[in-house]
C-alpha cells in the first residue's frame, strides 16, 4: 500500500505518481484527479492539466480496453503489447463493423485529435453525421463504430 501512496500523502510531482502506479483508471475524467489528490500532499488540478496538455501524461485505451492515464513512455510501451487484444475485440461489433476501413478510421481519428485531446463523447459529437464535418464514408455509419475502431486500431493519446 505504501508503494501505491495509499498510507500517507507525499509531496511528489503528479507525473512521478502516475509513473509509480503504472497507470490510473481514467474512464471518467475526474477519477485521476481524485486519485492524485488522495496521494499527493498539496496536489493542484492544474498540475495534471499541464502534464496532459504537454503530453507528459496521456489518457488512452490500454488495459482491459478501457481508458487509463499513464506516462507517455508507458503508453508507447504498453500499447504495443495490448494492441492485438484490442484489435481482436473489434470482432464484437459483428455486422456493425462491416465496411470499417482501418486506414481511413485511423487517419480521421489522428486528424480529429491533432488539435487537442477530446473525450469519447466529444469525439462522437464532432464525428456525428454532418456534411460539413464528415466525409461521406464516415457519415454513413454510427460514429461510435468508428470511434471504437479508432481506439482499437490506433495508438491515440
């Protein structure tokens, strides 16, 4: 418990704590903030905000196909290992995965996220069918299909 900083709060940088924990559950945006506040004496939300904006820490699909907050270095290392499992998970889409072009999905996702990090819900809103926002191949299917595909096929952070 001490290794996970669960016994006493310590005055350490947020990035160091994320590295020490080898990832924090990040399905809900607030969870890492609460987790870090519980472990770090004097933790300020802006410290984690800055680490994410500078991409020292990233929130991406990893363990069990869920979102985790990890250091950028850990994300690259772990993503290589879990990618085959995530890609195999696309089979659960069944018929809904028909026509999924991984090259186009990854290209669209990278373009969408180049400007700033987005939540899954924000990505779905941006990707929802609208001629001015989407190419025709993307607008023909529910955005969730493509978003799940992008999370499985691309190392997005």
